[in-house]
C-alpha cells in the first residue's frame, strides 16, 4: 500500500494540534497515562512541549499540499528522525522504570508515523502527487 503525503501530513497536523492542546491544558492526564507524577517541573516541560507540537502541527498543515521537493524532504526527514528517536527514548525510559507501560502507546504512534513518512517519502520521489 502506498501512502500519499497529503492525508499523512493532514493526519499528523491534526494529531500534533490535539497533542498541543492536551499537553498545554491538561499535561497531568498524559503524564498519568505514562505513570509519571505531575509536578511544577514536569508541567513546565509539558507546556513547553505543547508549543513544539503546535509548531509541528502548523508546519504539516501548511506543508500538506507541497509537491515532492528538497524542502518537503528536509521537513519529513527531520520528523522521521524525531519520531524514531522519541520511540527509542520511550522504550529506554520504560525499561529503566522511569515511565509506565502507557508510554508504549506513544512509542507505537512514533514508530508508525516514522515508518509511514519513510514510505510516503519514497513513493513521493517515484510518483509526484497532486493535492486531492
């Protein structure tokens, strides 16, 4: 199955915007899911991460119609690296007992998005696509 960039970028934008909202307004919920105790410090870091999710969501929303190009390739390569790196860190933190099994949901999502963007990036090089 070939993934098209437009729906993948659109889904990623919506997901990142939703995560920005939750991390910004109720970080304690996601920290609870990961079995990490909420504190002033974790709240500070979570709210700052919310802004990063907001930025990524806006980038992918604006990029969703972009045809294959060096710019689109650079953004997706960075996102792939971030997703797979976060997945590796999530597994390490879980194995070290710093996070509960709920973090594996994030790990699964990160691996899935990373691999999906790798596939979409490869198919976009072969078959340029127009927006739907």
